[in-house]
C-alpha cells in the first residue's frame, strides 16, 4: 500500500511550476524528492532501481536538455504525477524518468 503523505509530497513537484520550466529543474526536483525520502524508500529499493547513481550524476556532463527521448515537460504531470498503488511502482517510474533525461536512445544496433 502506498503511503498517502509520501504520494502527495511527490505530486507536489508538479504544482511548483518552477520545477517544470526546464529539464534541469525537473531533474533536480525529482532527485531532491528521492534524497529527502531516502529513509522511507530504503537503500535497497534505491539501489535496485539505479537511483543511487542517478541522483549523484553531474548534470553538466550528462543531462540531455531536450525531448530527445519523447519526454515532454508539459505532459509530465499527466504521465507521472498520478496515483501509484505501490512504492516500487513510483520508484521505478522516477528512475525511468531520470534515466530518460540523461540517456540518448538510438535505434542503431551496436556492432561488437
């Protein structure tokens, strides 16, 4: 069961319009939320979803500041800021979102 107070604090990210002005602001807002809720989320869940790495990246080197992966800031509240039935689901979505902001996807096949 998802903690209602935790979910409301996550959803409040989207009510602060400054968080949604840029990819950098959004990335920082998600990371700050994870950091401030680490005790509730737990280190196992954070590590299993790669958030330990994602929340400590130097954004000057890694942030893809565009909608390269189909991420559109105007749609994020509808896509992510919804109700979640489990903490696992919420953490997975946060991890996927952060990863999309630091990774460029390609349809090209890697040749080994």
